[in-house]
C-alpha cells in the first residue's frame, strides 16, 4: 500500500513517528511536534483514509505496512512510534510485524486489549446501526461539541474545566461534512477492524521487544485508566503514567508528558 502525504516532517535527530487516532489528522500532533522538533525528527502523517492521504482506510496491518513504507522511504528508521487511541493499535502492529523500524513505543490513551473497547464500540461496528450511530456521532463531534467546548472559557468551577478536557475541538473530526462522507467511511472501516482484531493484537503485547510506555488521562471516558493499566501490564517492561485531570485528548492537553517520554525512550 502506498503511503499518503506527510502532514508534518520537522526537525533533526532521532525519529519520532506520531500516529493520530480515529478520526483525525497528523495536524492534531502540532503541540507535541513543537516540543520535540529541536532535538528529534518528527513525522506526523495523515493515516490512510484521513486528511490529505488519498489511500483508502484499512485495518491495523494495512496501516502498519503504510507506516513502515513511509519510514523507509524517508530514511527515518528506526523510530520511537507514538500512537494515540486507535493509532496505538497501529504502533503495536508495527512492533509486531516490522520490528526493525521500531526503536520504542509510546501508547497514548491507546487501544490494545479487549478491555479498551465497550458496548458502544460494538454497536458502532455493527452493520446498519453502526453507520447511523457513526454519522450522528461525527456530526455532533464535528460541530456541536466543539461549539460547547469553546464556550467553556471563563466559566468558573471544576465542571467547566472537566468539559474542556473531555470534549474534542473542531480539528478532531474534520467538520460536520465528514459525518456523511469520507471521514465516516474511514471511521467505519477502522471501527470494524478494531473490534475484529483486538484479540489478536492483545496476544502480541507480551512479545513487544522494545522499550515501551503507556500514558493515559485520569479523566478519559473513551479508553479508561483501568484499560491503560491493563495495557501497561500486558506489555513486557512497559511503564505507566496517569496524567491527573486529563481526558482522552492527551496530545492536545498534556503534550509535554508525551515529549518527555519520547526523549526518555530515545535515551534508552
């Protein structure tokens, strides 16, 4: 599979490959890129099916093949691979199928064990019902929720802070139009792949042979802190860092934690 255009390729030094979640684009990593580019070469691609990548959406294996090809074509191996949410599954698959290109793993609010999905994930993967739920969810995520989040500024109290942490911003879903078009189709391909592939992916965790770290927010309502702890326990030698008060969007809300972890793995 050919890899699509790289949204961000900045800096010099050891390589860090940043893999966005579902949906999303490489641009969601901008806060992390800005912190790492002085001492790392940072690649943040649009994965197949999203942003400027015209390749069709695919499963974890197809994404891993595309990312291995990207790293080879750019002369950027080996890399510390950072995967957020669904992108964490791609990072794990890269370590399993293409270990020669992976120097370390940073799994951020990541899938990886069967416990990282729930009933809603199963419903989203179902025929017909899943398509309708995905269209509705992406429409809300692309317009209504960012609108609410933008209006949390200046409100007092811990609830306002919680909502700002928990809700996506407009960059996360590609706008309302994505609910009925390419973003929805890509989301559905990946959602069905997620549910189908997780048992196999979980079975590969103990065999990950590179330094690894798991990062999660204590306020994550998408992939729970308990699931993050389970993931860290399953990956041999992995460390776990729980970021207090942060939700699912760790790259946006706690980029320094990710950058510091990448540097630690690079040194190791």
